[in-house]
């Protein structure tokens, strides 16, 4: 028989959100009349904005006639979308990004998962803890994590940057040499952010220590406060050290449609075995063109429509809707005396479980007693133990109902 990639055997359990779905399904099978409210995986619930729908419909019609039909498109994305991204997401904020630095893809999960392929398997990776599990698991698959330690419940070769209430969920700089640092802001799962000055510390550190920052900014559209940076490239010098990931999933309801983009500046360099500098942008372009055939034309037309005047207005009301949900959860739980974090510049509310309950026990309590599905904090890492995540992506009705159900629990 063919040997398998042994690294896969180092993966622990199943992927967090599959495990939650499994438990939810089992509960529904045993309690078919339970009216479940899902505030677990960060999946959106509103329909696609009208501007997006219109653009997608007319793109479908274009595909009907040979004269306007599109087959394979550019793997990196169509110019109309790349230009709209650069104009609106960067130039409008005084940031210069070139067209060959933007790579349109079918999702940030894929991009943050795939990006590690272009770095040496000996690279040392640092992640925030708690962390979006994809960063860790994809490095385990690549053989970069080392062994899993059953006692510490951590991988030996990964540097974990703890984020807890004690440090206001702001990670300290690594205490050993690392090569790749994953930062996610606004943060999933804690919903917390850094100021520009705090982010600058990371950019300066990366420059000084020859690290690359993989900056996951999938929740950028939810930023409400003035002093929160929207892009890592607002920080001087970031073009030399950072790759940025953005997504249309949560912003425009694209979790099922699938579209995102990654920015890889031409200043960003790595070393080959002989010590020569190599452009990371060239490598990512090579990887992208070899393994990916581009996002569908219809989807890209839909994504570009969010940058129209009509689209921008509709996106804003979508974001406002979810952020009002966030405030309802945040204020509702705080009024019960629970310690809550996030939910101000991000659609996630991170709470301390009551009475020191562990995360999975609180998950079971919410599921069985209130029929609410959330996400156990420990599923994002050891520093998430004793915490719990709720999303603001439900309907208003369900969000209000969920808070009322929690109010009735004896906590
Ligand atoms: C989450 O719930 O953390 C996200 O929805 C997962 C994802 O975007 O892949």
C-alpha cells in the first residue's frame, strides 16, 4: 500500500467546526422538537445585497452568448475587481497597492491555509492562542509543528502567543526566534483589536527579526472605532514584512458564493538555499497559477458590485445589522453579570464562562438547556479554555431570543 503523509497523523481530533456540527446533529436526532439557535460557526444569514444579485444575474446572461462568454479567466482575478479593490480598500486610505500584488481567490480559509506551502518546512511558526484553527492545522499537515504534547495540549515547535483577559487579549512578542507570525485583526475568536501603535510594534519586530507576518483581516469591514487600523499597510514598513488576507464572506454574504483576496507586496522577500533573495509575490503567483484556475466570472462581478455606490450602502446596512446583533448579545450578557469581550469592532463576542466552567461543559449546557449552539473557546487553543464564542451573524429574532434564553438559565 502507498505510504501516507505522516504529518496528518499529528492532527488532533476533527476540525473544530465539524465537531460542533456533529454534536449539534446528534442533539437534534435525540431531540427532534428542539428549536436550535445557531451562533456557533461564523456563517452569515442575510441574503446577498441587491447590487450583488443584479451584477451576478447580468453576468450569468453574458455567459449565454458566444460574443460575451467567458471561459478561463486570469487566475489572479479580473482587472475590474482588482482595480475596484485597490481603489476602495487601499487607495481611499492612502495605501498604494499595485495590480500584480492582488490575488483574488475562493476564500481566505484557503489562502491562509495554502500560503504556508511557499515557506521552508523548517520555518518556525507563531500563532496567537486562542487562534483560528486553520493556521495551526495546515502547518501540522506540512510537518512544521513537531509532535503534539498531550500534557500541554500544544505542538512542540509552534510558538503560542497567549491572549487572555489578563493581557487584554494582546499577545506579547515571541520569546524565541520565529519566522512566520500569524496575526488576525479584528480577531477571530476574541473579537478584539490592536491600535495602530500596537500593530506597529509587530511590524517593527518583523523587520528587525526577519519574520513574515501573515495578517488575516477577514473581519475588517466590521471595524467601528477610529483608531483601529483597517490594513496592516497603514503601518510604515509593512510592505516589506506582511501579507494581508481579506474576504467578502462576512462583508457581503459570500460564505457560500466564495470570494476573497490576498495582497502580496513586491517588496516582500525570502531566501533560497544559497542565500539569494526571492520575491514572495513571484512564488505565490506561481503557486496560484499552478493550483488554481480563478474565481468564476459571475462571482467576481458580484464582488465588484459591492464597491458601487449602491453596493457600498447595502454593505454598510448589512454590517450595521450584524453589529447591532453584537451589541444585543454583548449588552444582554453583560447585564447578567457575565464578563464579555469583543463585539465592538468584530462580529464575535468572547465571554468568560460562568463559575469557572470549562468551555465544552458550557457548550453542552447551552445546547441542552437553551438549545443554543456556540463555540467552545478551548477549541481555538488552550488559552481559550474557560471562554466561549458567540457570533453576531444570526437573524435579529434569533439573536434576541438567544439572549432571552440565556437570561433564563441558572448560571
Ligand atoms: C468561524 O466561525 O470562525 C469562521 O466562520 C470560520 C471560517 O470563516 O472558516
